[in-house]
C-alpha cells in the first residue's frame, strides 16, 4: 500500500446500510446491514451497492462489516455467524471489484466495537480482543483498514496498534460532535498527536454533517496529514440517538434507523458539490459519503477530482 496514496484527491464510496435498506433489505433485530451477509438472498444487493459507488467514481470501497461487530452479533443471538458474516462481506467486496474490472482498493471497515457514536468504556482487554477478532478475519482480503466512526482516542490507539501488528495501513475515521470534539471530549488534534503511528494513511471526519466537516476542516488542515470526510445526511441534529443493541433476536424484524434519524432532502447535488469545493479548497483530499449518501453524491465528488 502506497503511504502517499491519499496525498492526491481520492474518492471513497457512499454509505452502505441505508442504501441496502432502500434496495429492499429487511433487517433482523439491530443487525441492519449485516443481515445482507447472513441471508444469501440479499448478497447481490451488497454487490450491486458496491458497484453503484464504483461506477459513480469511487476509488475505494469499504467492506460491509460495520454491523458485523461481535457485540452486535451476540446481542442479536447471531454470534455463531460472526466469522461467516465478516468473511462474506470481504468476499462480496472482492466480487464487486472483479465485476467492475476497475483498479479500485478495498478497505476493511473496522467499526467501534460497542455502541455507535459513544465512547467504549469497557475494560481495555475486552475492547482490544474485539478489535483483533474482527480485524483478523478481514485482514487477508483487504488493501488497508478504515477505522469506522470511532469516538475516543483510547479506541483509536488500541485499534491502530493492532492494525500495525497485522502489517496493514489504516485510514482513521473520527466521529466529531457539534462542538468540534470527539464524544470522549478530546480534540481532533490531541487524538492525532497521541495516537498517530507509521500505519496511518490519513484521517477523516466520519459520519458527521456537512456543517461539522466545514467547521473542523481548518483544524484538520493543520495536522500535516491527508484528511477529508465521510459525510452523513441524517436530518436529526445532535445529540444523535445512540443505536443501542436490543435483544430482538435474528428472527425478529428490526426498525430502519431512518425512523429516528431521517434524511436531509435539502442537500441537492449542486449544494453538495459546492460544499465539497469549500473543503477541497481547505486542503481535503479524501472525499466520501456515509449514512444516507448514495452513488449520486459520489458522482458529484468524482467531478471535482
């Protein structure tokens, strides 16, 4: 992996989970996108979603492993499918790359290992074990890792060290709140200075609004490391409802996160394009989408490359 890869403008993919739901996925419990890995009838939806981003101009796609973390699987009574789901996500990403016949990269989505948008306060050994277990399954199939929506420097440091030991590089995705800090209360600068090691390819604001990205881009620029974003288009302002794990079980239908978070219809292609131009002007080179973005947004990004 070229350590300078993200020094040029690069296009990441769009969000996966909400796109799968829009394409007909029916979630089980709170497995959401992981349902598409476990139930074979939905596998093609994953491939098609990957291909939509690739054909729109994405140079990097993420494995669909965000909700295949161990805790989420356990609390939906699907722990026995943990290895299968993560391996299947890699298999489907590689299939999409092969079908596209394009020289794209595959990044392994390694998410926060407990609740989303919240600090994981569990014992360090437990957090470390969970990161390692998921990373070790994904590692053989990817070009680099993407730390997906991480809320504290402690988690970033644990995961970065594991990835370095696996001889892979990592793009670090930090979740940022309206105050410009991580949910842990740490600043972006503090986390980067404390946790950055030789495996880092860059850092992005992960699953945050356009407004937060614009507000924090100046701080990112001062870090002397490739930076950018994976923007979300949730309509609910902070604090975002935390998607806690329930015990609905795999055999019960779960609710679409859209019910509580909604989607912003005010961000047209033109508005999105103008927003991205501002961030590029501030030095961003890593451009991508998260929740409620789709291939139409990636197409707008690719026009600016």
